[in-house]
C-alpha cells in the first residue's frame, strides 16, 4: 500500500521529524512530493521522495522545467506526472503527460501518473471516456512497467473537501485496472476521517494526499488507516 503526500507549492512538514514518524510503518510505502526546493532535504532525511513533475528531454531550452537525469543525480526516487493542476493551469496534454512518464521511467525513476475527470465530464457521462484516453496515452508510451503507479483523482474532489464515495472509487479503480494493470492510488480530499473507508476497497492500492499531507499528524494518521486496512 502506497501513501503519497503531494505538498504542491506549500512548505510542508519538516522532513526529519516526518521521516522519524514514518519509520513505524514497515508495510506502507510512504512517499513525499515536495516543491523542488525541498527535494534534497527530503532525500537527505531518508524519505522516499518524488518530484511534482519531470520533463521528457534530458536537457534543453525548457525554462522552468527539470529533467529525469537531474532528479536522479539529486537522489530523487520518482515523479508525479499529469496532476490535474498541471493539466488545468499549465495546459498539459495527455501526450505530454505520457512523454514525461516515459522519460522518468527510462531514467530509472518511479512514476505516479494522475488521471481523472472534471465535474462537467462526470455530469455529462464522459468520465470513462476521458479516463480511457488519459490511460491509453500513458500505456502506449510506457507499457506497464513495474515502477509505474496510477492515481485516480477526480478533479471535482481535489482540494474541495468533496470525496468520491468508496463505491465510486472502487468502481473507477477497477475500470482503470482493466485498461492498465498497475496499482491505482485514490486522490481527492483524503483525510484521516475518510481514509479507512476508501483504503479498504479491494482495488484502492493507496492514496495520493494533498492538503492532509502538510501536517505530520494527519499524514501519519492516514498511514495508520492504510496499515489497518490490510491487517
Ligand atoms: C492532490 O493534490 O493530489 C490532492 C488529492 O489534493 P487534496 O487531498 O487536497 O484534495
């Protein structure tokens, strides 16, 4: 079971104390995704550390980007790709996301590739079609390698306090696995109070946590719920 914390463009918790608290969870793969400025500190603290994005080229005139070999050189373990905030605010297309995933995997990094529908797409009955296209782009570019994990993040549930019901999460995770047989994390307002009911679903293989990963206690509480869900 994987519990990944996406700190977004926030400072996040102190890496040292967080790493100490996470030592208690042998059976959980806890991951942090800090801003770039905190990557080295998280690596040094012994945390499994993912960047929040990665470029498809090794180097080049791509101001503001970072490449997979650069992350490897820093000791970083992987990268998120395709987070909905990247898709929404920075125009990331399915094909750019897939290329990013491919480059990271080829460099030996792990990848959490995010997919999910907007509220309009859900309300118009297009959720499965949108997700099929997002997953197909990733599958065609990368295959289904071991270091690839997917995250189902309905856009309407991110940072809104609105969570998918456990039944909906289970249904969508099973659908995503039918397209690409890799672990699928759930993301969207996961908190200590709702983590257990989501994580107990058979096709929910972990969580991608935004807001609740910014405090050590709430992130650790979600890890505890994850440990209990499989015991
Ligand atoms: C996220 O950033 O991936 C996320 C799911 O955020 P939140 O948990 O705050 O909804």
